[in-house]
């Protein structure tokens, strides 16, 4: 059966260029939170996070779920991770255990 899904080839150098372009227009002390939820909107969260891990003005990552946060941690990402979506009680132990995960309360 022929695969008819759309394929997007992501140029990670373009991602880095866009980050640098934003950074040039920000206050020198400002930091960026890279919103890479839902697999970076289909662009590959793990690949993008790995490419920007060493960018000094990227404070951390924002994801939608605990599962997405855990994927980043398992992939070796070390920056803080914010969960933008709902965190259910069954995930509380994981969130506390993985000190890199931050939760935005009330969202």
C-alpha cells in the first residue's frame, strides 16, 4: 500500500537561524522557552531539542504532557521542561521524581 502521508524535511540550521534572529531582537538578558509540544508540531521534538540543547539563551522546553517530558529526559535533554497541559494525579510521582519537569498550575 502506498503511503500518502505528508513528509516534511526539517532544516535544523533554519531552526537555529530563526532562534538567533529572535535573540538579536530581544533584551540581552532574556531567555527563550522552546515550545516543542506535540512532537514540535510534527517537526520532531527530540531532534529540535537536541539541536538547541547547547544554545545558552534557551532556558528550557515546553511540552503538553508528562509523556513528552519523559521522552526528552530519556533522550538526554538536561534543560528544565514545562508541562503546559493537564497533569493527572497518576503522574504526580513522576513529576516530583524528575526534578527537571515543571508544571504550570492553573492551565
